[in-house]
């Protein structure tokens, strides 16, 4: 199937239709009116406005989220911007929101089937007036809208759908992928989704790739702003790398998927397939599948997601350091309290005995430390090195994982943890 045909099919399901658009905007506008009435009755000098992808018309069909910015009068609140969340809270009582702690607290609420994120900000005209990074968000909205046409917003939708399906969408710390704003900036810069994919094939991930849509890059960026494999200069705030949260893993994932799609285009690249017991059993191909079931505490999505990643990495490191070969691993989460971590491993148990090569015999101090560390093993000299030969504590991965699940590192991050091994 050719590119145009594939992308047309994706937009047929990914672009909101008139009825869906009208339904969601009607509910959001109703929430905005209620919120503004509550703000006005409180006497606060603040205005509620729609933000995010809904405001920029870059949202995907099926979305039920809306970002609302409450812009406080700059003159009245610039010297006490730390108190914006406290000032706004009483106006939101009719929504019964959850307060989310961050660099400046914001609020989440459900109303008529939609999730509202209500963010208090200062009403600024220039980036340098910002007291918090969130203050700049409306300027991002204005920039994207000024650069966009219906054709460009469709191209942005394609990029977002592609990244969501490849699981590299979202700047949260547990994802470290492409934020919606970064994708918007890059699509506008390159001109289309396909041009972005083709450009990515030329990114040199061993060096820094600079993407400067507005040719505003300062001569020198702060070192902390150049983290990550690519630097996307924020056209609104040129001293900022908009892609600073992007990891090498997610960048490689994007580039690999781009290469595969350009080689053989298919709608399947835009379909999200989360790991499940059935899919991982199919992928195991006769090898051992171990599933760790976690019950997580309630909390902010970013924090709980990061805990799941840390638990996964802790178990992976334990398996590798004990000699087990991980063929494949993955994890899934219902965004509430249930999570599963999947490991596919060789079904054969490890050997009963393990041989550990130590430092050269001439490295006296290091040899002494090696002997102290492995004093329960048989220590022998093999050519020019000291070698420890000992009996393995764990020959089966499920026994090692069971032990790890009792470690304080995991019990402090998950309320419950259990495993089940699925034999080939």
C-alpha cells in the first residue's frame, strides 16, 4: 500500500469528525463557562481559557481530555505566583478536583465524561515574564496556531498517532518520549509527517542533532539544555531545548519505526498494541515466560509510572547480574493500580556451578578485595588471573525474582508483588 493511501486511512479514524468535535467542545465550553462564573463570583482577576491540543486542533479522535489554563492578572500576582494554586482551589470546589503536586500545583477533575486538567498560570505577553514554565504554555498554543493550516494539523495528527502506537509519545519521566509540542514543532519545521520521518533517518544519534524551526538558536545553550540525542529549539523560548526529556531509547525506537514504515508502509504502524499475557505467550515461542503482577499505590501518573519502570529495571539488573539471559521484556499498566511485567527467558536452568574471573594476579589490592568478596568460593589461579568457582544460589529465574520481590527496593514502591511462571 502506498504512503498516501495508508495515511488517508489513518486520518479517517484518527481525525475527529464533526459530531465528535461538536460533542467534546460543547462539554468543554460548558465547563469553561461554569469555571469562569465561579472565578468571577470569587472576585479573582483571572480568565479561564482552553489550551493544549484541543485548542490547537491537533487532537486525535477518541480523546476525552482537555487542558484549561486559568490566567491570573500579571500585575496583581507576579510577585506572589507561588500562591496561584491556593487562590484557585476554592473556585474549583464544584468540580471536586484532585490536586496534583508539581513545580506549581494543578488540578484534575472529571465532568460529563471528560478529564479536565486545570492549570493556574500568569497572564504573560513575553516568555521572560514567566515565573514558571507553565506560564509559557499559551504562547506555545499561539505559535502553533499561527504556523498551522488544516493540512498541517492533519500532519501533526499523523505524527502523534504514529508515536503513540510506537510507545514513544509523552514527555513524562516514565516514558521520556516526544511531547505533543515537540512533534508539532518538528512537523511544522519539516513540513509534513513523511518529511519528518525521512529527516529522522539522517539524525546522527552519536552527536547532537539540532532542529531550529525559527532560526533562533543562541550561540551557546546551557549544558543542562543539551541533554538527549536531539535538540529542538523552542521557537517561543530559544534558550530552551523543548526535547530535553527525550531519551536515546525512545529516539532509536522512533527512527527504527520510521525506517520500517518508509520501507513498507502499513496502517499497522499506527495501531497501539500493549503487551498482554496472550501476546507475550505468542512472542515467547516455546521459551519461559514469567509475569510479575504489581498492585501500585494511588498517586500521580508520572510518579507511579516511574515506580513501575524502576521495579522493572531492578529485576532486569538482578537477572542479568546472576547470569540469566533476558530474551525479551515489557510491561503494561492500566493507569490505575494494576501493572504487569513480562520476562521471556531461556527455559533451561543455569549450571550448578559458576566460574567468576577476577583481576590480574599482579593487582594485589584488587585481588585481596576479590578474595574477601568471594570467600565462600573455591579460589584458584588461572594463568595470570584469580578465579572464583562457586555454587549458584539461583538456577531458576523465578526463584531469583521471588527473592527480589521481597527486597525493600520493591516493597517500598509497590503495595503487592507476585509472580507466575508460564512454561513453554
